C-alpha cells in the first residue's frame, strides 16, 4: 500500500469486479469469494495502513454487468476528486471500456507499473502476482497469508 505510505492517497477502496465485461470468460471464482479475499488481504496489512483501506461490495452485489463508470458514479460525492488505481496492462485497453471518455472525465487514473513493465506508470514496487497464473493454479505464493490459506483450503483454482 505504497500509495498510502507515500501519502499519494488518503484512503483506498478496493472494489472486486462483479461481472466484468472485457474478460474472455466468466470469473472462475464467485463474487462472494473474491470479496472475501479482498477483505482478508486488507486484514493482513500493517497497522496504520489497514485502517485507510476498505473493501466495497458495490460491484459484487450489483445485478448485471459491471462497468467502472457505474461504480464511479455511485461513489461520486460533491466535488470530491476520485482516483482509479489501475495496472499499466489494463490501462492500455482503457479505450475499450464502457463509456471510457466519460470515465476519463470523472476520475484521475493512477497507472501502476507491473513488474517487468517499461516504466511508463508509477513504480510502487508492485508484487509480481499474475491473476492469470493464480487462475491457472500455478502461483499464489506472493499473496497475503490469509488469502493464500483461503485459496488453498477452498481449492478455489484447483483443476480449473
């Protein structure tokens, strides 16, 4: 949570996707489990950081497709500035997102370099965790201890 410790952001709200539309296939793990993994990851954060990080179920409980613009509009309050934290790989596809131009007007993007990127985004020392590799059941050793246990105990990605 370098963004908080570096005082780039005051707080972070994690929003696990409900029904993402740009994926090649549906999520292999249900929304409730993804939500729980986010909560567990926050619980493993150091004191002083975890009280500034929360998890929202807004997309998981929303029926129908998940679009970032709908989530942003739900979070908008007065003239409060909103930031969207996004990996450089996802940001490269931002123009394919639903109502992308409106989204760009409503939020400021914080583009995070992924390990091995060329350095066009912000380097926060992101962990080398690949969601694709986790879904293949090949790698989740860099996840938080509580999330790793949750995945292992429930065999969430085994044989999928």
